[in-house]
C-alpha cells in the first residue's frame, strides 16, 4: 500500500487522514504540512485518523518528539490521533508516551468520535 495522506480544514479543526506506513520518513513529510495548515487557518486543533499497514517502529516512535520540537509543535497545538489498525495501536501508544514525557501535545484514541469529542472540548 502506498503511503497517502490528506489534510483538510474542517472549520474548527484540521483533519488528517493517513493510509499506509507510519514511519519517521512519512512523519517528516506529513507534520510540516500539518503545521502549515494550522498556521494558514489559524487553527491548532488536529484530528489525525490513521489506518496504517504496519506498526510504528520503536525508534520512529521515540523520534517523533524531536520532530515536534524541531517543527515548533508545542502546547499551542491540541492533537487527537486515532489509530484504526489494532495491531499498530500499541506502538503508537509508545509515541504518545514519549510526547507526554517531553511535555508535547498528542493524545491517542481508538475511536474517531471519542477523539473528536476530546479535541473540541476545551475543558480538558
């Protein structure tokens, strides 16, 4: 499966759809475009919906934090990421832990509606 992603502004959040692999190479192409879409639309809420073909590698998960720091993706952003492939969920959960430990944004979900509800709820 070829890696594909689509980034759209949905009025009150940026939606990202990813199919294929979710490695650091894909992330290095994807996240700068997400950052630009956020800046262009003055909207820093991101709903990512991933249906990956294979789990994220441990080092790729770990290196997401450095990528976020390099790109300036900080507490201004609110990121809800959904991993639809149950086999890839645990590896993506490690990336979430690394981001949290570095004080960076990102919360992982298995359900799109739950992720969207969290993303748009300012109280949390």
